[in-house]
């Protein structure tokens, strides 16, 4: 595989690379990259054949969008690049003020029509373009009716402001309802889901992946390295190393548990067999999973990007995939248990039956 082994994103005509360049690191921040480093990462991704660049209005306070737009203009590559950005998070108040219920404009976040139009206009200005290829709802706000979200984003597709849209970090039923509404009304619907998915985060396999398969949505994993846990930079005796899982972070200490340490040891063994970095093998596993369309990678150093791209060269054997799958298998919940082989055997007279797309 390489970055030019393109595939369509879901049931659509949007053609993307198997690795998407996430640009959350572009701009100031604890793990940010300055303009020169960000440009080198962008240029190296493009030189390797990658065509899918993902940002968000909230990244580095808008600086990420500005840098991405600048690099695209400088290289004259707008028609070649699939440009994705996101709306949803509120940037009008500090995180502390927001948690205290004060200090910001409620219409500067969420998935209501008022904010979607506001956010899109600002993103178009920062990116220096008149359309977005893929517009993500960054996170479901829990209150806006799904009908309003589909109507608003569908109208933007018809107006030519965006080409496609997708959902990130939402309940599976929200995505399925949106897809159903769109299908019944014969209007544009979501073509992709962006979800946390890795060897140490497989819970979305129960509901989200079946929904994506049924509704024709491609799945884009974010944090395929488990916040850096799967790179092997942390060890069980001392988790205080430098990285995204150190200090205050969205993951807290959720990755540091006995089950994940056991997964890490299997990953380490497979990586040793292949003489490859653990991060590369973890990415190769994610790219090879059913339903995965394009996997998000991020880098604050050029060396990290080269390592990520190297994962496309890895072909895991069936035995190695099985070891990784078994070690990382999530607990069987109610929904996933309904399709267990034993239940199917009861339903189909003792026969093994595989469903479409499984």
C-alpha cells in the first residue's frame, strides 16, 4: 500500500488517500509545530502522494486553518487536495469559563443552523477558499434536532459551499437517523464518521461500525495510536514521560490500565518480528480493519510523519492480525453479543452464517 492507493470515502465519489494528514499540531500549543515545521510536514505528505488534509476551526485558535490555507495557495494545489475542516466547539470563551457556565456566546458553538453558517464563513475566510470538500460536525451537541443538522448541511451542499459532510464523535443512532432522513428525503446525507479507534479503543465496533456499513459511511479513525500510548513511549513503571498522555489531557489516565499494557506487549512482539516501530504496526492494523476508509495521522516533527507514512509498507500476516485482534478484543456488550456465532447457530439451525459486509 502507499498514499496513492486511493479509495472512495464511504458510498461517495470523494477519492482519498489511506492516511489523512491531521493538522491539529499546526500552530501554537503544547505539542504544536511552528510555521516552518508545519510547512515541511505538509510538503512531505504531498510529496509522498497524499491528498487528504484535515483541520478544524478550533485548532490553535484558527491558526491551523490559516496555515493550511496558506500552504495550499503557495503550492497551487487546491484542486488536488481534499480539504476537510470542522465546526461545533465553542471558541468564544476559555475552557475554564465554559465549564463554569459563563463567559461565552452560546451561538458560537453547537450544531444549530446559526452556528454552522457562522463557523463555515469564518473557516472559508481563514482557509482562503470558497468551498470545503468535507465539512465535519466535530461533536454532537446533544440538543440540536438531527433534522435541522441534515437540512442545514444539505443546503450548504446544494449551495456549493461544501461538497460533502460527515459526523465526528456522536452516538451511533444520530448518524443512522441522519442517514435515514437523507435517504427518505432524497437529499445529501453524511458520507463518513470520524471516531476514536485503535488497538486500545475498539468499543465503536459494537454500534458505530455496523451503522457505517449499513449507511454507506466510511470510518476515519482519530488517535489511531491511542494518544501516543501505542508508540511504546510509556512504560508501566513510569507513565510520566513527555507526550499527549502526560499532564492535563482529554484522555486522562484512561489508557494506563492492565488490559492496555497487555495489548502493548503483543504489539511489541509483532513489531519486533517485523523489525518495525510499534507505532507503524499499530497504524497498519488500523488501516487493515474492515470499514476503515482513511486513518488520521498527526505530527509535530517531520520524523513522525515519515514513520507514519512508513506504516503503509507493512503487510501484517493473518496470524499477526489474529494475535493483535485477540489481544485487543473489547468486552462483548449487548449489541455485539446479538450477532455472536452461538446466537446465529441457534437462529439458523446450527449453521454458520456470515452477514453481508462482515
